[in-house]
C-alpha cells in the first residue's frame, strides 16, 4: 500500500510540472486536463528545486503539452517515486492532496498558450472559452465607464466570480469590487486555472460562479525577454507587448528573487476607419442646430407655412417639428428633410429614413487605447529549516483612453435662447413672433461641431504589498500567515467637456457673447457652429477631473494538517481565518456633480467601507483505494462563516465526492450553499449616471412614447398615448412626439435595505483518461460536467430596458397602463416629454438560475515527418447552456433569456450581453519538439434579439451563428530563441448586426478589427 501511495504521489508531482502548459494543445490555453492537479492554492505555491524555470530550458508548447498528456494518461511503466514526497495543492481546494484528483471542473491555461493566441490582453484569451461571457474589455468603457477588463463566468456577473493571483485576492478596481485584469503583468504569469463551478465555501462568498486564479512564475534563473507585435490588415489596431523578467537564487539556494517589468500599448480605432459604422447610431442632435418648439407655446401654423411657402414648399408643415438652419440661414424641417440644403452623405451627415441625422458611429472610438507599465517583485528566504519568509510587490501604471464623439445638448436643463440674441435668423424670428408668448426664450438642440470630440482619459495607479511566513508546525502540519495592503487610485480626466452654464452665458449675452470671447457663439447653422473661435472654444470647454480610490487590507492565516487514515490515505483538514477591510472614496469634478457638463450624466461623490471577519474549514477523507471498482473513493466538505460589518453573519457550506472505479475513469460531484452579502457599491453608491442604450424604434425598443414605436402603433396605442401624457409628454405634442437619439441617461443608486443573496449550486461530471495504452485512443482525454446554479434574492440593478418595457405593458406587466406602476415611477422626463433618466436602483430581485453542460476533449496521433517525431491532434471545448432565466421580482414569472443577444447590456449586467446555447473552441494541428502549427475555430450559436423577451409581439432580427478561424505557427530556432506568429480572423469575418445595440453591433463580443497578424519572439539568457 505504501508503495502505491508513493507512486501516485510521484505521478501528481510530475503532473504539477507539466499541467500548466498542457493548455498549449489548444494554443489559446484551453485544454482537456480536467483531472490534473494544479500547484496552487490559497496558501500560496511551494517551490521545489526541480520546478525552477530556466530560460535556456524552454521547449515548444507542443513538447510540453505532450509531456503533460503522457502524465495524464499513465503508461505501463510508472514513474519513480518522488524523493521529496511533496504533496501538491489542487486548485479549488485548501487541501494538499497526494494525487491528481480535482473534484471541481478545472480548465488550465498555459503561459505559452496565451502567447500563441496573439491577443493583447489576458481576458481576450479567456473570453474565447465557453465558460466565459464577455465582461469589460477594449470594446467597452465609453462615456467614462473606465475601460476596465473584467471576468464574467457563466454570465452571472463580474462580481460573482473571484479573481486571484497565486490564490490571493487582487486589488479591486471599482466600488462594486470588480477586478481589472488589465493590471496583471503578463511577464510574470505562468498559467491560469479556472474553476468553472462554484467555490464560495472554499474561497469566499463572491465565488458563486467560480474562480479564476492567475499563477505567477515560481522561480527563475537568468533573464527572459518576450516581445509581441500585432497589426490589422488595414494597417491599424497596432498592439505591442514587451516584458523583461530576471530571477536568481542566493544564499546557497535558501533565497529566491524574481523581478519582472512589462510594457503594453494598444492603439485606439475610430469608427470612421470601418465602413460598418458609417450609418450607425443616427442621432438627431446635429451640427446645424435645431429649434425645438414648445407644445405649450407653439408657433402659428399659418405663419410657419407661409415661411416655407417662400422656399417653394407646398406640403403641410407641422409647427411642432424641429427646425434646422441651412447655410443661407433658411430653415428646414428635420423630420422629412423638408427644404434641407446641407450635405446628405458627407461631413458627418446622413439622411436616414429621409430624416437629417449625424451618425455617431463615425465619431467614436470603438476600440479603446491602452498604455500600461508594470513592475513586479517577489522573493522568499528560508529563515530556518522548514520556515520561509516571503514577500511580494506589484506596481501598475495604466492609462486607458475612450472617446465618445462630439458633445451634444443632452441631459440637464435644456439650453434656451432669448429672443434678443443677435444671431437668430430672420425667418426664425418671424416664426418665434407668432407664438402666443412671443417674448419667451426658446429651446435649441445641437451637436458641438466647433470643439474637439470629448474623450475620457482613465489613469490607474495600482500598488500591492504583501508579506508572510510559511512553514511546518509538526509532522504532517503546516502553516501560512500573510498580510497585504493594496490600493487602486483612478484619476479620470474628461477632455474637451462642454460646460453648459458657460454656453448659456454666451447665448444670454446681448451681443451673442462677443464681449466674452472673440466672435461670440452662433449656434444657427453648421458653418457658424464650426466657425467658433478658439477663444470661445476654450471658454465653453474644460478638462474635468475626478478621483476614485479603492483600498483593501487583508490578514489571513491558514493551518493544514493530517488527522487520521482509514487505509486509503490520510484524512486532511485545512483551517483558515482572515480579516479584510475594503474602503472606497470618489470625488467627482464639481461640474460633473452639478450636471453642468453636456451629454454626460451627473455623478455624486461617495465614500464607504466594509469590514469582514471570516473563518473557514475544509475536510477531505479518502475512504477506499486500490480495490476492485474502487481505485479511489473519497468525500469532502467545507464550511465558511463570514461576519460583515454591514449585513451581519452569513454561512456557506459545501460537500463533494469522487469515485474512480477504474484507473482511467473518474466520477465527481459537489453541492454548495453560497451566501453573498451586498458590496459597498450595492449598498452605498450615490446617484451616479451612465448611458442607457434604447435604440431607435421600431427596429429597437426606443422610447415607447415615440410615434414610431410598436407601442404607439399597436392595438393599445390610445392607452399608451394617455400614459405618455400622464408621464409628462405635452398633450399637444404627443401625436408627433419623437425621441431624438438612441440613448438616454440611466441613474444607478445603492440601497442600504439590501439583504444577502443565496445560491444553491451543484456540479456532476466524469473524466476519462486514455482507456487504452496503444492504438487510436492511447492519447485521449474527455471530461463532461453538468452545472446548475440557482440564486435567490438576487442583488442587481433593474435593467433599464426592462423598466420601459414593463411600464408600457409591452410584456403584460401593466395592463391598466397606470402611471402609478412602480416601473413607471422610475422614468424621469423633462418639460418637452423627453426621457432624461431611467432610475435603476439596486434591489433584491426575484431570482437567477442557469444550468448547462461543459465538455472538453483531446485526441492525439503520433506521426513522423522528415524523420522528426511529432503528432497531429484535435482539441475541443464545448459549452451548452440549457437555460438562463431571470426573475425580476419575487413571485413573478421567470423570463427566459436562453440564447439571447442583449447588446445594450453593461459589462457586469444580469442578464449579460449574450447567452448562447452553444459555444465552442476547437483546434486541429501538428506539433513536434521544434515546430508546431494549427487552425483554431471559434464558434457561437445563433441568438434571438432581447426584444423577443421584452417586446415579444415586435421581436427584432437576431444574430446568426458566428464563426472565426485563426491560423498559428511556432518554431524553436535554438535552445534560447523561439518565434511565434499567426493570423487571427483568417477569413476577415465582418461584424454581425445586433438590433439591441446602440451602434448596430457588439464590439466587445464580436471581432471589430478584421484579419490581423501577429509576430512574437522569446529569448532566454
């Protein structure tokens, strides 16, 4: 029996060296290593001398993957026992097990495999895997939402999965505790482990959907340099990643130190660089400016008709429609382009449905610019035999730029012009004089084409300090104690922000503002607006500065030990206690807080803190081993008690079992009860603004009061019209009311009355490793895992589109069309009836439940080419979502969001931006010790548009099945020099149309760049 245990222990030790690179079989890091133990844990990695990374010892990803495969699928001759007999830590567990068993479904991502993907950021590599739903990336972050890169497992939200570095928490980047993966320096990442099942009892309550653990290089002897350049076929989208890592041992190998430095740059891409965006996001806020008639002080219809008759217009002109200004100071009707004499396909203008529009898609950066510098140092030193001190420091200087086009006259108090303004065109004066109150000021809309596009510069400064001691207590017992402090300081600058009060001052001036700045401000006509002097542009704009700070202090201690042995191996226990304090502060620019910046929703200052004390224990009991039909049988469990300073004490627990009837086959399963308390943002966030994409009806939901919407043209049009008037749309204008753009404001607020959410999750799966030792299936692995997650009392903000849909009874929620409906009370309109903001407070919603199956498989066949031994292989990872349902309020029906495209969703929204039933990643290739190449296929199944859920009677077109193909190659020139290259989006697949998205697609989910090329080198000294 002892020899058998030692043999398995040696096997596990061998796996720990090879498993982290086994993911190279997929060339993006996803691999079928479901039963492979991973050498990490919450206590931090333990290094042995045979795990030292030497730059000169580098091999191709292919060779490393083959080594791992050989270990996973045992051969007739077992490896020799390890001389140190060291146990290894299995990801998803606090227990150090002497075998390669993992009860949790785990996917490993190797560092070489990440590089082979040719992507600029870590989350882009992870998002290709079926377990992930796209969160924040380079395609998100417009309007100053941070440009953060976040992880979203199973589409349950970015704050329901835990992101770790070497098993320890990373710095939070925002008020909701989300981790920005952009801060991680690739130079020190040695691999990634993903637990795709819940892990709250083991790691913490915020691990409801799983854990993503980034593993750093353990030891390094020498110097390692890695460079990567990427560029699109169109000559843009340039990206560069460069890193330098140095490492050495000292004091007769009692101490080890690693220092790594990296630099990454990513150029932004503007919508004008892609034809797809030419006509997207058509806005009625245009550079010519428009006069917005008041329904309660409307011009005389006959007078306005007479003005247009002089232009030769014979059709009837509605006096409640907006009037624009031609270059010759004549007027035009924006709706229908009546007498419009300006550009129709140039200078940013376009006729859409014969209406004059300026498509914003031409103005915005759909791909953010990024500039990142990182420094990372870690060291350990053996103070005495069995006692090691260690420390770690990380510094990140990250700059993200997001541009959202020209400012417009939206949000806050509308701009008004006194009738004394000297720039008012003569024909407009005639029409103004015909109003009942001829001397009243009037409202104008427009786009500030005379000033530069507003853009957001997000500067992040992140620091983390960590120190600890680990070692042995007695035979079979170890300890690990550490303390850490981190802070993330976010300085936001809004450049070229238009200050509303200064514009109003110029408009109110008797001389049009000439005495305040050269030429004053003439908003009547595109040429006049573009002719704004530099002095006036400077007068009405500013750089608005806001500061956000998130900090975390943590102290944790862990003890591991062996309790007893039932004959199948020692029962083990792990006990953890920790204290954590998270604090947050936000100071917005004074004009931002006062809603005095054009087209930007106001945000209020905030401060808050949460203290947390936790105790957890995990037990693992091997029951049987090396018996017929019971090669291995074991059970385990965990419990975690968390005491929050805000909501009190909550308890999570977990139970698991594993059974290996024969050596190649493992059955595994687990059940857990998780409880997640509300975070700082959900509790204390002040009213903070963001953008809500509603689209243009009837193709999208839009404003249901818009005469073009399905609500106004359906069987209940009269009832909808009455509800619109009750909400604030003027009765005289309701028959012709249109909402002028594709987005409005959204106000998110915290809620101190929130209670914790609770989840029941379970996983059931099997792992099959090479059932035969020769023939076709000698190099074969397969894992199949079923997951089921059911969350009750879900903490989430109410989706803005859902508020509109339910208020206007588009899904049957308000059959009486009463304005007193709770959802209707969340909609705020201005005096003209336009939606100013939709309130989306955090609430305990009804529920969220999802279940599905994840499959991973590998098959390899040996082949010799030109005398060199290699193999052809096929790898696939497949995700099937059986259901994804959301209950907005208790005791209400669940809404089925399975297979739905929700292009207007935020980065961590529930439901997410897409919930495909099928998603897969497949690679076919060849590899040898010196060379590797292959073809990768990324697939997402077809999706219904979200309107099929929100407005089923008027469902818009969905998104067809989407496939991308990538080609990659790598070669080892010599022992110290490797080259890799490839083509992503080989067939130059275009962007699909997404009806629910403001810009007609989803650049975060689909590839907006097109065919691109990458080339990288790796040097070791």
